[in-house]
């Protein structure tokens, strides 16, 4: 492959990321004739400082809602805030026309939290550390 060099990196330049992202998005848009992807976030903020204290981050695309990250400051847990964030995230997904949600969590994180709110496991794969697994979940919205 003359004229081609392949890099392996642990820091991805923003321009490089955009090339790959825009290329794939363009392919998907052309193939499906459908373009509805949007970031989605529900952020918890300190009411005095406005500083983020945690939240849920993901996206919607092709009628699916994806939860990518969810974290709260430890002192904000066990007060019903997690349920409120999840409910708002799912509600926004429905407003955007999503039919289902998808996420993965890790066995030592929050699978029981999601199960409690109607999410079901559709796959699991072992990971590190030993005895842990990534758990893939879905929910009809």
C-alpha cells in the first residue's frame, strides 16, 4: 500500500476523529436516507456554582437511544436522583422518536439499577478484573 502509513495511537487528534466520524455518518446517511443523530445529556449541576456534579451522557441515532456514561458524585447517590436522570434521559429519547434504548454497564457498576427500571440483559462478556463482565442491556421505550 504505497503512500499509506498506519498509526496506532492512544490520543486521537480531533481532526482525525472527525474524519472517521463524518465518513461513517455520511455512509450511514447515504445508505439509510435517514439522519437523526444527536448528542443527549442530562447534567446535574450545583445550584450555586453551576458546576457539573455528574449526569448521563449519550446519543440518539436511527431511532435508538444510547447511554454511554452515567456518574454522580457519591454524596448525591441513594436519593432518587439516579432514577430522575434516567427517566428524563428516556423521556427525551422518546420525544426524539426512539423506539428502544441500549447501554452497557460492568458487573461491579449498576446492572441492578437498570434492571429495577425495566432494562433487560441481551448479552454479557467477561472482562478484567477476573470475575467481572460487561453487561449489555436494552429497553423498549
